[in-house]
C-alpha cells in the first residue's frame, strides 16, 4: 500500500512546537491550500480553501517550528489518523498529514495569501 501525500500552501498561523508525553519534539501546523474552480451557474471562478492539519516530529519539527504565519511551504508526508475522546465522552478521529519533508517555497510577505 502507498501512503504518500503532497500539500503546498500557506501556513495559517505560527507552528506550535512542544514535547510529547514520551519526550519527542513535535510541531503542529496548518497549511491553507487554495484551489480555483469554474462555477457554470454564476459564470465565474470560485476560490476554495482547504485547511490541512499537519504534524512533524524531531528534526522536521525543529525546522518547521521556526517558520512563521504566511510562509508558503511544500509538505511531503503520509496520512495519519488518531482517535480522540471528546469532552462529551464520545470518540472521534482526527486525520492529519505527518510531515516527513517540509520545503519553504516563499517567506511571508506583508500581504497574506489566505
């Protein structure tokens, strides 16, 4: 089975770096991916956004942790899923991209891309 994901977009906010309960360095971040599609009813382009949650560990976490909001990145990784317990006691699943490689495409500018 192949589990490879590539996402390119803008960091929605500054990445959050912390240690896991087992002592590993972890950084969580969100990449905003824009797409454009044609709306035949409105006869115009429609910009759509997807907010993709990502997580990185150790060396990759350290590198991503210093980036800031508005940085355009290209993430290569794999889909992961985690079961979480909600405050009401029910269980839910969170799907994220586990980032294995993160390349900076462009540093942030005064004007945000999202």
